[in-house]
C-alpha cells in the first residue's frame, strides 16, 4: 500500500461532443489511428484556446509516453492547466505526480489537496487515492474510518482497486474488527473484475478456508488467473500447489516452470525454493502457499 493505486482513466471521455471538424475531434481521430504527432498538434490548438480536455490529453500523452519519451514535468504543466479549470482526471493525475515527485517536487499535502478536489466531483480514482492518503497518513491525518468510507464510495462505482483495498481493510482489521467473510466478498468483487492481486488473495482464502468454505480446486483456479497475469507471488503459490498436487493434478514440470517465472521476476522466496528443489529432485515442496 506504499504506492497510490488509482490512476486517472485513459481517454476519460470519448469526446462525443466534438465533431471531427474541430481541433479536439481531429486530435481524437489521430490518436485512435496511432498518429500521436497529429493528435498532439490538434490538441495543442484546442488547448491554446483553453480547452481543459485537450490540456488533460496532452498531459496524459506526456505522462504515459505516447509517441515520445515520457515527460512527467511537461505532463504536470498540462495537468495543472486542466486541473485549475476543474477537470477531475487532471486533478487526480496531478495529485499522483505531486505524491510521487515525478516531474515536480514531491508534496503529499498538495497531492492530497488535488485528490480532494477531484473527489468532490465524485471521481472514483481520486476517491480511492484520497482514501489511501488517509489510510497511510500521508498529506492527511491518518483516519481509517475516512479511508474506508472513501473506498466504499469508489467501490460503489466499480473501482477495482478500492474493492481490493476494502478486502485488505476487513482482512487485516484496519479500523474495524477483522472479518474474513467481508474480506473475501471484496476480494471476490475485485477478482471478478480481473485484478490479479485480488485473485491471488482470494485463492489463498479458498486454500485456507478463511471467509469461504475451503476449496483447493477454486484456490488453484484463482491463483492460476493471477499467475497468468504475471503476478510473481501467485506464480510461486500455484507452483507449490502443482508440486504437491493440491487442487490440481500433481505436475512437477509445470510447477517448476511457474516457480522459475516467479524467480526470474526477482521473487526471493521463489529463488530460494528453486535452490531447495534442486537438492530434492523428487519430493514435493514443503513450503506453504502465501509464505
């Protein structure tokens, strides 16, 4: 939870109000065609006239490096122009830059201010990010109740990171009594929306029978979904299940393959397990998933 988790949505609006004959509309057409210089030129024309959406899109292109190296300093300048006009996604993304110190001086209090302004408009990523600031006590006094309330507002809009964080709050008893049933509910919501970290958490809960009925087959299925997305911890835990034949048919070769993938991503536990398995060529892994 050390990093802010919710970015502004790429292409926050589809510019339905912009005809392809306008500069903003031409920018949208160029962007969809992969013509990033053309999009930049068109949006610069609109941005010069004070169009906040065009200013935001110029910031986003510089932030994410579309058609050019990423330039967070340039992104911050465009985000600020749009943010000062009340553009919620620009306010949120400017907050992200201020919190991380990317392209601008790090300033958690200023980041929290921009998250608050976007939150006042009900922008779900900002609600989530403001919740993280309250959760960690960064730029805001630590307030677990406020954090949970903000995550609930964001989750009500389907924000997947807020759903996952609510799972973390209820699993860990952060400001509330620990409740594995509620934790499993929120992890399941985020897992069904495709979030790998939530899929991995849910898989471990099924494996241990925490908040849900113990089901090794479902545990393996959720861990596999997270592993397929490249999450090292899930690759490690799925490897252990394959090596031991829990919830899946025992398959040492596939288990080792997943363990190598996790190790190659720098997961220390996977690297250590590979070394152990090399000295025990035939026996099952003794470690427990999630450890």
